[in-house]
C-alpha cells in the first residue's frame, strides 16, 4: 500500500497559548500524548515531528519520532499562503520517502486511536 508518515507540526511561537505543545497537560504534554498515540498505530510507518523548537525536537527524538527542524520562514502564520507553503514543505522536506503523509496536530488531545486509524 505504500509508506505512511504521520507528521506533527509544532512551533515555538504559539500566539494564543504560549508553550502549549510541551507544557504539562495532566500527567503528560500535548506533544508526548500525540507522538505516543501515533507510534502505537501499526499502519503508521513513521512519525515525524517538525518544529523550530529544540526542546520539542528533543522530546520527539526521545520518544522515537523523527525530529525535523523546519527551515526558516515556516515558523510564522503571517503570510496569506503560509498554510499551503507549510503543507508543501512538510510533505517534501520533512517526509521525503513517504507515499502518504498524515498531517496531525497536538491540539486535538481527545481524538481517539480509532478515529486516527480510520
């Protein structure tokens, strides 16, 4: 069927909730929760965490995900085409060997395993 890579974009410069992806969330963090969930799904071949934040990249590596440091210019939401540029960058630069790329964020912590598997 081809290689499926789940990519989790996290940036250091959250504008509404500073540090939301790596600060405590119950007994874990949003990033840890998402990476562990994705790593537990057998149909996902690899998990990539793409960020401009060294802390989050270290957490990703420690959990067995592939850390991907974003190129400069992809840490902001300022340009009108920022989302499409980021999606293209993630698909081509962060997941070069993937046949399929699953874009998944940390900010939906209650999304079930079953929902992701579908």
